[in-house]
């Protein structure tokens, strides 16, 4: 029952956020502030993990393909498509949940616990307009850049592995030629579409959890934990259905 109430509130928050978009020009400063915060918190860890993710993918795939003569020439296409269609958006969404989603819930949760949200309502100011909408818009603006950054560094990590591991017997030119041959604009757009859906879900769940926090400081930690769990479950479920639609 609580889960249904939560998702009903999330959908309600989504429609209220859409209504508040007419005030976006007045809130553009807050939106850019959220973009800077999200980029600062997420960009370094996304870069580090993406390089290693691409390297691990190339290492495991290269080892498997080494048993098939000539199959390693397709390593670039495997790493390229995997990063831009699946691993780039998915890993970026998980990192955004851990770094940004938890921070949103903690911030809004503390404001709810200490009655700051109620004070906004008392002054006839919309909490959705001031607190939720800038974070949703900021997430939607930053997620494509983070995803492209993750994807490119994943490709680079795969290339580094092909040049440094003995049992992968291809040179860099073959790796990049295979990648460019099979990775097209449609594949990149599919990954970016997933990323935007994930960003919307993460910011809405995080904001909803924060605004629904009641009680004392202990409840803030509980809300953050619930945000992480609900967001990751929603991301994986949406990833399956969106992938099925796009294929």
C-alpha cells in the first residue's frame, strides 16, 4: 500500500512539475546552479569508472574472442555498442542516483523535517516550483553530457586495453575502424533517450522521497536508503522495457 501511495505521489509530482515549467525563465538561475552541482558531484567518478568499465569489457570480450580466429577484429564494435546503448546510460544513472539523488533526498528531507517546506506553503510559494522543478530540469540538462562523457571514456578504456594486453592481437586502427563502422547515430540517440528517462525518474523519486520525509533526523537516512533502492529498481525495469521498444 505504501509503495502504491509513493508512486501515486511521484506521478502527481511529475504533473505538477510540468505545470510549473511555465515559470522556468524565472527559475533559470536555480536550474543552472543544479546543473553545476550535479556535474561537479558526478563527473569525476563517472570518468574514472567509465574508463575501467570499457577496459574490463574489452578485456573479457577480447579473451573470449581470442579463441576464434579473426573474431577480435569486432572488439571495437562490441565495446562501442555496449557503451553507447547500455553501459554508458545505465552506469551514469546509477552514479547519479548515488551522488545526486541521495543528496536531493537528504536536502529536501531536512527541509521537510524542520518545517521549511511548510513555511514556503504558508508564504504561498510552491515547493514544486522552487525545489523540485529546478532539480528535474537540471538533471535532464546534465544527463546527456554525462552519458556522452561516460561513453567516450569507455571507448577510450577499451582501446587502452587492446594496446596493453598481449592476448588481444589487434592494433588501434582496427579497433577504431570497427567501432565507427557499427556505432551509428541511432545507437547514440537510443542511449541518450534512455539517459533522459533515467534522469527524470531519479530526480522525481529523490524529490518525492524528500518531500514525504516526516519525523526526525533519523527518518532522513531512511528516506535516502529508500531513494537508492526505489531508483535502482525503477532504472533496471525501465531499461528492459525501453530496450525492448527500441530494438
